[in-house]
C-alpha cells in the first residue's frame, strides 16, 4: 500500500517529466495535483522559461485541423489507449504515449504535450471533461487505429486519416517531408514503410511499458 510520501514523490517525478516535455503549469497541476507555485519553484526557477499562451480547451480542433495534424493526433491517441488498456494510469499513459510519438516524428513536434493532454481528456472523459467525446477505432482497410467522434460507425471503403495520407503521399511534398522514410527503390515501398511506421505505435515495446 502506497503512503502519502510515495504518492507525493510520484507526483513530483511526473511533474518533472511533464515540465521536460513542455507542459504548462496548469496541465502539470491538473495531472499531478501539485500546486502551480510549487511546480514553478521546482522546475521553472526562471519565470521566462514558463510555457505561455492560451492552452487548448476543446476537442473541436481535431475535427477541423489538417490531415497531417489529425494523423499525429491519432498516433498519440492510439498509443495512449493501448497503454491504458494495459492498466497504466492516465498520467503514465499520456507521458509514455507522447514520448512514443516523439520517437517516430521529428522536432519541432506538431502536437504539443498540452494538445495531447487536451486530446486524451476527451478520449477518456477525464481532467478537462466528465464525458468522452472521442473514441479510438480500428480501420478495416489499413488496420491502423484512429480517433473519431463517439458513436462513429465504420463503413467498408471509408478512408481513415492513415489511408488518406497514404493515398496522397506520392503527390504531396508536405506529407513526404512530415513523415520521411528511408531511401527505397520506388514509391510503393515508401508507402509500405509509412504504414509500418504508423503500426509501430500499435504494439507494446518494452521501453514503452514500466517494469512490473
């Protein structure tokens, strides 16, 4: 049975990780329960380094944003859901899912930790909301997991964000630059390489899951 001291230490450790990932004070406070002043004193002694700007506060951005950002969001959401299903707490799952996202993309990262926090809040119905409005589904076409509105029904032939990305890959230089693949013989192999990249976050790696 964990003691109050254990819980406090775990909260501080998570706060340190979140601060390193660029989280705002409010996000760290909500996820760990630590007072913002304490977080600032411990991890932002120079007030100029505190992340500024308006924090994401709605799930609507996901439905209206561009295809590349939706795909990035799906990478995080799918990994988060997988880790939660393995029994990790929401905070642990978000931190590990965001790190996994960073491992398969290149800086500057298009999805911030605060945006990821906003996203999974609406997937799980926690932190920012009491009711989930987003769910993680599996595409019957490519097999990738993607985010959709609660209640969405998947029909055969409907393309998920990953399917759409693959369709446009050979004609869209922005997509090619956003998801660089290793040099290969032809475009078909590059597309297969992309699909393998997307599936990478659908499987548990030892480095992604805390030791029991």
